[in-house]
C-alpha cells in the first residue's frame, strides 16, 4: 500500500460507506419516527454487514420541508431524533464498534425559518440582510438553471415583508446564503468546528457548486467557491486530522475534478458522471458508456478518492447525460411518468432493475471493484422496494424493513402514526423482504453482499489501485484490470442476460494463474493465446492474478 492508502488518516480510501435516514431506520420511542436511540440499537447490524462508515442525512432542527436539508439551526439536533446528548452517545457507540460517522454540511442555504432569514426579512437595516442574496428584480443571474424544475419556476422569490427578491437554487423556502459576506463564511467555519469538536468524522457537503453567484455565468463552480472550500479543508487538516470532506457536486468530469484541488479541497467526490452510465451499459448490453466516461475522468491527486454509488436518497439524477441519453434512460427505467422527478427517476435500486437478482449483484460487483469507495443506501442491501405515489422523493425514504412483525419491526407505534407507510405491495412487502429473512438465508442478497464487502475489505487494492480497461471484441463484456504495486486483479462482467464467450488478450501479463476470489477456484494459467471465458448471463469473475 502507498502511504496515502494505509495511514489511518486515509481511512476513506478503503472504507465502505452506508447512507441512512435516521427517521427511517429505527424508532425507539413509539412515535412512528426513527431516532438516535433506535439507530444505536441497530449499529451491530451495520457492523455485521461489514460497512465501516455511516453517512447520516441531516439531523438538524428543521421545519422538514426538504427532509432536513432546510436547516433552522446549525448548532442543534432535530428533537424528533433525540437530544444532543443522544447524538454524542451515537458517535461514541459507533466509534466503539469501529464505525465512523459523517454528517451533512449544508452550506448553500438555510430554511426560511432560520432566525437569520427571519431577521433578514426585516430589510436592509437588519444585520442579517446581507446573510442572503437579494435583488430588487428577478432578472439577475438568468443563466442559472432551475434545479428542481418540476417543483419551482424561478430561482427568485418575492419577500413581501421587505419588497426584495431573494435567491434560491432549490426550494423557495431554502434561501441561499451570501458567501460574499465574510460573516457568513466565518459562521460556517464555526459550524464545522462545532460538529468536529463533537466527534464527527467528516461531512458530506451538500450542493457545493452553488455557493456564489456572478452575473454572466451559470453561477456554478466559481473560483470563489473553491477558495472557500480550501479554507474549510485547512481547518480540518490543521485541527481535525483524519476528518474528511465529501463533495456533492453533480457536474461533468472537467468541473467535478476541480473540487479535489491539488489535494487541498475535497478528499472525496461522488462520481455523478459514472452512476447513470452503469445503468445505461446494463440496458444497452454494451461496455461503451462505462469505459467512455471513466476515460474522460482526469487523474485525481493521490490522496483523493471517488465515492461510487448506485442509488441514494434523491431521485436517480440524469443531469450528467445528454438529452438523448436522458430520454433513453426514461424510456428504459421509468416508463410510468409517476417514476420521474425533475431530471431524474425516483426509484430504489431493486425496482429499477426489475428485481432481477442477477442485475443487482452485477452492478454491486462493479461498484465494489471499480477504483473508489462504495457508498450503499439503506435498504438496498435487502432489495427493498419503493412507493412512487408518496410524492417528491419520499418513496425511496420509507421505513427500513427489519422483520415481518408489526410495522416491519421499525416501530411499535400504531401503523397510522408512522411518518411514512412501510412497503406492502405484493413483490416487495415487508413480510418477504426484510433483514431477518435475509440474514437467516445464506443465499439471500444480504448474505451475498456481506460476503462481497468482506472480500473487498480484505483487498484494499480496490480502494487504492489504478484501472486499465481491456477491449474484448465482445462488447457485451466489461473487462478491467486493477493494479496496485505488485498486485493485480482482473474483473470480467457480462452485461447481457445470456451467456457470452469472450476472448481477452492477456499475453502482456506473462504466465499468471488467475484465482477467482469469490469461490477460491484456480483457473487455467494465462498464456500467449487469448484467454477464453464464458460468463453466464449477468455473470462475473473477479480474479486475483498470481505469478
Ligand atoms: C441535495 C440533497 O441531496 C437533496 O436531497 C436536497 O433536496 C438538495 N441538496 C437541497 O438541499
């Protein structure tokens, strides 16, 4: 291992991250909503799955119009989830089990219920007016896109108290903070310190590209944003070594990689360009989309890392694809319009893949072997379903299915008190899709994934290595080699539903012996002739190559 990959400060390079929604995970006080105490009682489950870092969706006090991404107070916790003391216990309990916890840092905006905005509304004489972005007309910054295009019609909203318009890149109840104001920047550094002092291991930083606005630009990825992130990073490096910053920057490769700076901005960034192309390659039965985008990603600094994901708490965003590709994806994965939201698809992984276990395994196998750190979404490890009729993105945030007891074991409240109904449809209902069933079944998706996570963690090469694509004539098969120092892994994935023959020229590797790492089978030695493999439909091989 290189220094960056093996020091504990670079733990994120070999981590497996699990995103969860506190409200949806486990209720401990029968109010129908998950909470910190409930989550603590489920930490051993997360350890048994093999993950070693939890990413929590926002836990701040909030009016709850955007599931906590609308913050009312940066220095507290949502009382539905418990107290700050409970949160401290959560961190303590997680750490004592070897689990790290990263939280959300929502820099771009607050809730309109935040005290700063309430004060700012009083007008230009208020000391908080300048905390937000105002204009006397709604024409400024017209080149900026509307992100929630199905839900908002403008990035400006009128404030009838003071007669000005305020700027918001997301919901109208989420006014953007004004980063040209040094007080706002200082305040946010204070917020970072507050949570670091409490023991968090880092932040997923929300909506990074939009911090500043400049006329004549699309108000994204401005140099000032990079400068401010570098300031935050410097605070972490000097006072909280080992803490990480993970960027949510839904951008094309060229803009996205700039968020790594020279290794002095984000430690990690979600690989937004890759994610939809995994699904596209699968649908097209062609390795092209994955290879093309991976080749377009510039090399990133040694200490940095991609965060790889299939699904998360939002719609599956289709912003980083062309209009034609988006149409293709909508037709392939969201025939029913109810499944579409903004420029994306609001579905969980299993329903997106038609509940085809082979496809679910294949995508996870790719996710866990491509260079980067995998980020899983709660419930996807048991193939949970969704509810597209719940509105906004709520259909992918329903309660976790623990067992087939009342409310899927999530809560002892009356079912009508739950913040959202558990899934009861014929295919994904909690009687058959739940943790208890899956843990007791060696052939379940959970058991399969736990095994793969364990393998992945035994081979840190997947988090630290470099990738080289190979180009077999059979384009239905994706082949890559991961190298790290003397170690080599050969990964082969059949993207089609039927068995495929594939000849791979591996003569440049010399006479190696491939050992398939899931089953431990020794394969015939590689020689001068093309190496022939015949993976089953959606089958895959992960080989450790020995001299
Ligand atoms: C990105 C988050 O992932 C999403 O859930 C939220 O609605 C927006 N940022 C606005 O904060």
